């Protein structure tokens, strides 16, 4: 049987166990041009929640659909000339054991690495940090780089890449334990606990010369504070808005943004990682080399069992994880 989690209903406020529904159905048979894929690891991401809120860079989730999610799997049977049984592929086929997918929607992985690395640091997560920081943020040696949600999947990677670029790196995270961990284990120069309050004052204290690049995963109060501390011609990488995803009513944006952007000549640029997939092979090779050489620590928080996926996603929004959160099946 094919075990699945369905998206049962739109949450009113925070996601809860009844947002999802467990079901079992027959394993699908691939049609011409498709491959039957068995899931090995499932990625859990803030975007899972954003897809419930409406159309983004993809269509919104509809109740009754298999819960969407990025996954790594193994081809069991192929009716496509480009794939064969045993190939390792990635794609968005959701929270289920098996999926019959059009081959054009699958990416064959050729880098030899454990699934724990292929699900995040050497794939979408790592690429998001890489392209967002280097292509959008364009850091220079000596720049001060601020990363919000720095203990999360993308944040841990973005901060370490910024250090490799010769920058002074500051992170924000929820709780002093995570802040200490960022400095002690990942090499951040300083970290601020946004839950302690007084974010602007705390950031000003650790960024006395201002901020040149802000890698924004959260929006909200950290973005408000960072805008006031940005240096002339600073760059703000708009990667995510996680502070506004799992809430009953998203907060309004800061009214001072237009004036600050003009007077400081700031550049705010959003992106989706697929924008840069023409450069993917080179980026993945660099990330793999940095991980192999120990220049980047690949932090993956693994939960075993497809049945644990809803509670694990709830835990992600409660800040229980460090680094990439993934389900091993």
C-alpha cells in the first residue's frame, strides 16, 4: 500500500494535527513518460505552510490533495528513456511512500552523497542560501552580513557561506542556546535572541558599523530593525517571511520602508531558487567540496517515519530544529 498524508483543511491560525489526514491507497502504476518513485527522504520547510495560504510561485494547496513537499527517492520502475530503476531523483511529489511522476518533473541526482545531504545542504536548501547570498546579496570581504532564522535550514548555510566570503556574520535566532550554538559551532561572529525583545538595540550593539547585506528569512520585527541599520547601498535578500506564515493574522508591513529605501539607496530583491538553475551544477559542486573539506557543516535534523511528518512540521514552526529538518522513510 501507498501511505499518504492529505492536506485536510486550511488551518485557522497555526497548523495542527487535524490539518492533515492519514490514508492508504494502492501503489500507482507509471504511464508512458513517467517513473514510479519510492520516497527515501522528505523535506520539511516553512514553504509547506505558505502553500496553504494562497498562490505563491506555485498553485495553492487544496483540501483533499496529497500534502505537497520536496523529496528524494529511488526509481522503482520507469517508462521514460531518461530514467531507469535504481536512479536517485528529486522532485515535489509530496508526503507519500510512492508516486508516479512525469520524468520531466524529476531531477536525476549524480552527486554521490548520503540522502541526508542530498535532501538539503547539497540541494534546494543549500542552493537557496548560495544563490541568495552570492548572486543577490553580492557580499564583499569585510562586509557585515545579518542572517535571520540563522539556526534554520537556509540560515545555517547562508551564514557559513558569508564567512567563506570574508564577511563579519551576525545571526538572529530564537533562544540563547541557539545563539550560543551559532557562534560556538558554526563560526558566526555574534548572534541575537529575537525572543528576548529589544531586537533593534541588540542588533545595533553587535553591528556598530551598520549592516551591508541582510539575508531575510523572516520578515517581521527583525526586518524592521535591519532596515534602520542598513548602510548606504545595502542589499536585502528577500528569501522568506516565516514570521508571518503560521499565524492567524499576518502583521502589516513597516510604513517606513519606502523612505528608508530611497534615502539609503537600498536594494530589496526577492528570488526563487529555480531562477538560477542554469548555474546549479557549478553551485552544487562547490557546496559538495566545501562540505567535504569541512569548510561548511551540514546540519540536518532527522525525524524517522512518515507518520511523524505533521508533528515534525509543527515542531519546525515552534523552533525545535537546528538546521535542515527532514523525514527519513
